[in-house]
C-alpha cells in the first residue's frame, strides 16, 4: 500500500539512538509510512537509516522535561504528524503530559497511572500478588532501622533493585545478610534525594524468558515470546542473543494484568523460569518497547504498524503466528558481553560460546540498511569507559 492511500502516513518515533527505534522505523517504512525520528543528540543511529524521512534534536527529557515536550509538540504540528510512538522511557513523561499534545496526533502510550504501576518494581509485584501471578518474595525496605527489623524475614540470598530502572542498572546481588547490609547501604547512598527506597527480592535461578504484548483497552492484539540465549552481563540484564518460543502460561498472566488495568500500548513481561520444573516467576514489567524489539519485528510481529492501524481504525491480522526457534543477535551487545567477562573466564572457551553463528537475523544490522550499525558501534566505542566501568 502506498503512502498516498493511507490516512496521514506520517509517524514520529523518539529516542532514536537505540536499536529498538531503528527497528520501529524500518517496520513502519516497509508498510508504506513516512517515518521521522528525534533524539537528544544530533548524531544517532536511526538518523542514518535509509528508511528515515527526517530527523530533529530535542532537549534531554530527564534534564529538561518542559523543553522536551515543547520541542516534540512543535515538531508534530510543524510536520503534520498523525501518529507519535515514543520508544523508551520518554514515553512515561509523554503520558504524564498528554494534554499538551494536539488532538490531531494519536500518541501511542498507555495511561500514566497504568505505566507507573507496571514500571514501579514493587507495585508491579504487588499487582502480581493480587492477581495470582507467580513472583519472587519482594520486600520494601525504607530505612536502615527497618532493614535491621526485617532482617530475620529477608532471604539469605537475593537481589536489591531500585524501583525505577532498566537493563542491569540499579541491581545488586547479595549472598548473605552481611552483604545485604553493605550493598543496601551503597545503593541507598547512590539514590538521588527523594527517590523511592530500593526493594529486596528473593533470588530465583533459571533462564530469562519474556512475553511481549500490544494491548488495546485491556485486550491483547499481538504477542510474542522469547528465551534469552545470552545476556550482556554475567548475571543477566539485556539479551544479546535470543530465540522465539511459545510461552502460553506467561501470556495468560500478561493478559490478566493488562485486562485489570484496561491497558493500551506495548509492554514486556520478564520471567525467570526453572529449566527442570518449569516453575516461573514474574521479575518485572517494562511498559514500553524493549531492546529485542527488532527480533520480534524480524519474526513478523509488527507492533508499530499495528499501533498505526489502531490509531486510524484500519484492519490488521491480530495475534499473528510467528516462526519458533528463530535466533537473533545484538552484535554490538554481544561484543560488549564478551569483553565484560572476568579475565579468568576469557579465552578460547568463552570466545567459542560467542562464535555460535546460527543467527537467523540481527537486532542492529541489516545488509539493506548498514550505516546505522556503524553509527551505533562508534557511539558504544566512544562511551566505552562508562560501559566497562565497574558498578
């Protein structure tokens, strides 16, 4: 279908420096849409995609929220954008300030309160408890005195998490209560003034599996599931290689949650799954697009295009089937993963693990659009000191 036959074919995507945004742009453009992209820096991955129709720079949404919102609204009005898809956490602020956007644009984000519920790790766990979704034991520790009081009831082995974070940021593991005291104090010291207290969570062992959904008013319109083959950090974090699977139990959990919230938008539900027993625990929910989005899109689950269709009342094939066992690699992330291994683990055995060339697609490279990969690689190299710094 040509762009001329589509109702207002102009779509805006923000946070354009990451691979997920690059995937969105390619998917939308391949469906005949004109895709524009913004970012807080002038040199970023998606700007150089052959599928990008235009780009602009805005103030960083954390440092200058008002300036960010004003710049995006101005661009939308100036370029007659019909659908706006935030691709990362800037979408949370967009949802909070939705009333500042013109009625002429469809803003593809969920309600702010639903986003806050799912993004807050403690609140998401409390909702899981309420709805009967399996999850690890989770505790809110607000002060040093409450930590000491709660210590007899806390797990000997677990993880400390800040309530709002992504990837492996704000995560610290402990093996005993002595380490818990030490690392909880360190995490608290690093928290900005007024930030919510970190939570303590029971450690559960297994593989990371996720289910991703696009919902409209609580009804799931598209879904996809993956299993992590390898993560960027030795303890987990962002997937650098994954494969498509079916995960019907988690899809039932996710459906229950989005129906309860009457949720509209995309969300990723991350689980730890015991390989032997199949027992699962919901670890967290990301109410936004995720790093492995290009993997889902490569398998034919076109969330951004479906969002465009929902905005304009166009039909699309809901909950399409997708190929199982499709493997995809984030090349830049896999390189980082190898070099972040402890020195004692480097060498032929670890190198061989990273040379498993059974990929069906890549999350940051395509032969028909190669320049964004080079830009991404340069940016990661430029920030290598921060990437490889010890947490």
